[in-house]
């Protein structure tokens, strides 16, 4: 799953290359298991974390 970023041509090329990646049902199921729904990681402090409605 690409995380878009355009700080360099290399990053744009990497993101464009994601179109050639195929995820299996197992890949998607594993992703669902390990990543929390509406996860936001450590980018935000707890006081500023996004809130899902």
C-alpha cells in the first residue's frame, strides 16, 4: 500500500510502481488483522489524534 509522497522523483516513481503490485486475499486478510481500523500511528499525540465518527 503506497503512502503518497512527492519529495523526490524517486518517491513518485516508487508510488507509480505500486500499480504493478497485486495483493492476494491472504495479504488483505493479514493486513486487516495487523492494522487497526482507522489506525493513525504515532504521527499524532494522543491529544491530537483523529477521531472517527
